[in-house]
C-alpha cells in the first residue's frame, strides 16, 4: 500500500473513528482501524462490535492499493499533530510508515483479514433527512438519555416515524426531551420506531457534512445504518419498551413565562455557584415582570440573582436542579424560550415553537 492524502480531511474522518475504536477494550483487534486503499478512495473502518463507522477519504493519490490494520489512537495522534498539508502512507511487511516533509513515523500493523465484518447498507434507505436538521434533533434529545440505567431502553433515544415526521425522544426518569422534524423522503415500509444508543448519536454528531446534505437511514432487524456524505455509521439497537412519554407532558399549565435564553443561562450559572451535593436546587420566584433566582449552600453562602421576565399568572416559587435547566438552555439556540408551569410540585415545560418540548421535574424547595 502506498498513497498520499490530505491531512485535514483525514483529521475529520479520524475524529469519529477514534471514538468508535475501543481504547480500553481487552480485544486488541478492536483498538484498530482497517485502512484500505483502493484506486480512487481510502476507506477507514472502526468497530466495537455494537457500533461501526466507515469513512471515505477522497483527497488522495494511490500508487499501490492494499489494506492493513493499525491502532486507531496512534494513527489519530500522528495525523493531528503533523503540520503538513499532505502526508504519505506506505506499508512493508509489518509496518505502516507515515511521512511528512520532515517527519517519519513507523507503526506496527496487523493482518486486515483478522478484522471483524461490519454492516453495509443494501438497497434504498427507509427514509432521509437533512443533516443539519437531524443534528439539531439529536442535540435536543441525546443529553437527556439515561446513563447506565437498569431500565436499558432509556439509555438510548427513541426514533419514531409517522408520515413525513421524525420524532426523537429521550428521558432519564427526571426529565423528558422531545424533538420533531420533517423528513425529506420516507418509504411506506419504514419501521415505525427504534431505540438508538446514545453513544451512536454522539459519534454521528462528530461527522462533518453540510447542513443540506441528506442522511439516509435504514433499519433492518436490530441494526440501524446512517449514510451521510462519505461515512456509513452502523449501530445495534437497544431492546426493551420505551416509556409512554406522551402521558408525561403536562397539558394543564396555567402559568407562562417568556425568558431571554442567554440572560436566563447566565443567571442560572451564577445561582448554581452556591449549590452543592446536599443542596442541588435553585429557587425560581416568578412574579410580574421579574424572575428571582436564589440558592443556598450550607457553610458556603447564598446567592440571589434577578432578571426580567414576561410572566402571566399568579406568582409562583418553584425549585429545579440547575444542571437540568442548563443542559437544555445550551442546545435550544433561540433568543427566547417559553417556560410553562402549574404548581411548585408539578413539572415545568420548556418549549421552542412546536418542534421541541422539554419536561423537567421540580425539586423539593425545603432541600433546595
């Protein structure tokens, strides 16, 4: 194998690939990338047996095709740290040589035949959606998925296709996030739902593509495949029953407040400074034209922050875990949010237009 490649394009590809290759896995083969040089493309593949990613690097000049396995983390560090625009790769019997204008690295390789097989997309996708829109739906929801819950299904994000609409939903039992977007196309046989692991969606967010590039999605058995640009991401689906989240979204909120997103984010960050493990909550006092945020940490001190708010309804004092509010404020990307409330012991609802809703459980003010 012998070729030259554009370093920056390779850096983009390796970003996602190195997050798939298992640096801590006991199986040495899963720490590797399959590097396959074809006459007009360089294919790089990583897998942890549940998740796989294949990326095509096209800004190349291939003199000798071939394939070899190389440790992903090692190749990634070398390519990132080099400063040359172009680098070259050449293999001999046991080494892969990476050369720049004034650098030369030698990496031990393995036989590509030892690498596990990965899924490929056969036939047309079940549906397609713009890359920018899917990235937004993923950002709106994946942060709310559970981490290592015994209820395995909520460790992922529920995907539902209904007509020309894709709905993504995530929950960890204390909050719920739902985002909706229009599909570019969908077949009549598109599976109605699937639970996608959060890790797979984290890798998807590392894939670079223009906002209007189409992402093709195909679900077969317990496998989801996503094709975007020159990358193909495959993931096993989670099993189990996702909660009936529709019943959790309040419909009887009679207090509504409109808040400037950046000002609310800044005020929450300040109030959260004086919270700790014993007192995780921030008090929110809504009244005409104002929101007062306060917090107290025993043996540390207290904080009070005031900001303007457009509030409708009777005054209300309610407590929330600031982390759960900060998470959503960082991903909405709108100048203003609508916060709907009912009572101090009832969930609050953050809305952005009709496409995004976030439900958050309150905390007990006596411990906030």
